[in-house]
């Protein structure tokens, strides 16, 4: 597969052109990558009105992911999430429907702020089996019942899959339920770009999602910020026709050409030996998971390239294990009182997998920690997301927050999933969750 963006930039870098344009480094090395860092000069195409080398590269990505259209983002899945919500609102308006979206409560904070900015109403869904806001797979039967009984049917269902702990939703069944009710299915697949290339393709677009985003940089060899917005072949043409506009509304007018080259080169990598490499590596990870389970660790989730350990049964918090590993220069993706998460790709060698295995096996099992996290409860909404986010606020100690209206979206990333939404009333359960996760102060509506 060709690499039109990479080839163009290399030719330009080697031409010794007098750079009377941005960026200010003029191709002079400071980090070492500057000569390949350009702007939208003649011939370089323009990202959100692409008809040249970027359009050609995106066509390559469309073939790989088997989509009606795939668009690049150099601002991660966050940009794609905003664009998806913009498209859904525009689609609702075109069809003379209200912009109502049903969403799993474990949505990333970008979805929440985008809903507020776009004045999109959200029905938050939390399955009865949900015991953590970080995770929260939405059951198709639960959605079917919700759509049958909803007083107002949403224009779309929004789910996060895989979630941060590696749980994968039944996208195929969810898509069948949604389409039966004439509802679009949107998937935040930020952690699952590689799912397309497994021996069994389980990418959301392949399983019936209408539109989804992938953070290429999370699981593929792409620079941080590289992402895809995918639209399915069966999705309404309206989504494709308006996708560039949706991205352009929120995107920087100075996209990173380093990231664009990275996305372009990824096409070549994915089209060559990646599937074979991924299949082999998936088996190695599966073997490691089985070994850790035999060792006494409790594993969570079913995502093939993510190892999530529920650590308290082994006698440690996730943070404890993270600290032990960090002292050996092994850095995890995420840790909290209950879990530790490792994200793996075929770029990790057999020796490196064995290094992780040895480090975990060297940790002596201890008495289980019996303190459980508080089970999150839905909170009563007092004012809208937008009104809360734009309200005058005051910061209070957690013990003084009972009964107040939350005005904050301040939450650590990862996992960037808020304990309470702006506009909701802070309850005793909320305060219990705050304390469990070490939050001592919160912004509330003044």
C-alpha cells in the first residue's frame, strides 16, 4: 500500500526549500523531527477539505477498515467524539427529531462536554449489573426494553467498547436492537482499532455500528493524537456528507503533519504483516493471562490485548502493584485502588512480556483486601449539563457538598469518567465515592 503523505513530506524535506512559512523552527533540528514537520503548503492538501494526498491516504484506510468513509484526526478520539455528536444532532434536525442520545454512563468526559456545548439531551443508561463507573457494558436486552418503553425515543445509542477495563460489548446484538427501533449506534472504540485485524474481526463497524472512532495511537504504532472517524457502508449518506464539516467545527486549523505521516505509514504496516503478527502476539498474551490466573491473580475483561488485574484478591491495591512495578521501570497504563491495567501491542517483544511475567510472579501473594468500592448510584438531575458547566461555582470540602449541584467535569485521565455529572445533586453515595477515590474538594454551583 502506498504512503502519499509520507512520500510528499520526505520529498519536501530533502528539497532544501527556503521555508518562508510556518512552523517557526523552519525545519532546523531541535528535537530531530523538525524537517518533517510542515504546514498546509501547496501540494500538502488540507485535512478537512482534502482532495489530494490526504484524501488518497484516507481512501487507503477506508479499504483497510472496509468503511464507507474514514477520516483522520490529529487530535485524538476526543475530536472524533465531538464530531460524532455534532453529526447526530444535525441528523436529528434534518429528520425533524429532537437531539436525544441514550448513552452508557461510563462515557468519556469529552462526550459530556460535547453534549453540553451542542445542547444535546442525554438519557444516561446504567445496567443493573454495573458496579463501577470505569466499566459498564450495556446489555442488548436492557437496551431493547429501554427503547420499547422510552417516552421519547433517542436518535442514537452511544456506547464505550472496549471500556477502560477491557470489557467488550455485544456490538452485533446492540446494532440489531438499535436498527430494529430505527436508532443509530455510535461506538467509542478508542481502545479497539486493532480489533479489525484479529483472526476474528470484532471491530464495531464490522459488527453493525453506524459510526465509531478509533484512537489509532492507543493500540497501533501511531503517534499520540492520531485517530480515525469511521462511517459504515450501511450508515445514512448524511453522515458522510457532513463529516468533514463536523470535524472542521472543532478541529485546529493547524493539524500535525507528523501525526498525519504516522497515520499514513500505519496503512502500509496494517496492509502487510500486521495480521500475522497480531495473531501470533494474541496467543502469547493469552498464554500470559492463563499463567497469571494460575498464579492466583484475578483477571477481568475480554479484550485480547489488555491485561486487567483485580488486585485486592491478591492482597494489594492496584496502586500498590503499580508502585512495585514502577520501581523496576515497568510502567502500567492505569491503576486505582481496585485494578491495574496493562495495554499491550505486537511492538512488545517476547522478552519484554517475560519481564512483566517475572515481575508479577515475584510479588508474593498476601491476604485479600476485603474493602470493596462503593457501588455507584444514579444521581438526580437538577439543572442541565450546559447550565451547570457555565454556572458560577464555588469550591467546597467534600463533607460540605451534600445536596449541592455538581458543576465540575474535573476528573483524572485516565480514565476520564466523572463520578457525578454536572447538574446532578451530590448525594451521600457520591460523597462516599469521592472519598474512596481520594477526592477532597469539588466545584458546585454557587
